[in-house]
């Protein structure tokens, strides 16, 4: 699993940053092609305490808003779900990732 934002960090440094408020998050996006709609998750992003998780997910939110709602009936449903998830800062997968990295 690819993780963006951890380049050059050791496991100990990541754990220390997580204790200071950093987290690992995944964003969702929806893409529709007429009657087919796909809901996908992004790679994992490491968001430090001084960074805004919502801002990091804006690209995936934009993809959903532009390309997700076209499919019927799941397009609007998946698009709304993806946008809500991303505007809440994405799905926090910190605990899972730290367990896998250890």
C-alpha cells in the first residue's frame, strides 16, 4: 500500500508525529460512466498535525463532484458519501497502518 508523505521518516519518527496529532487517512472518490459507477479509495496520506486533512482531500472531492454523479442510481449516492467522507477529513486508518508497519 502506497503512503504519501512519509518519505524519509523512520517508524519511530512517524509514531512520534502520530502522538503529536498526525494521522494516516484515505479519501474516497466516485466516477460514473452512464449506468456504471465506481467508488474507490485513494492511496494513504500521512497528514501532520499542522496540516489540514480536508484540504489534502479536495482533489478527490472535486473528482467526485465532476465525474461521480452521472451514473444512475448509485452515482449521486456514492458522490454524496465520498464528499461527506472527504469533508470530514477522510477515513482515519492510523491504527491499521501503524500495526502493519510495526
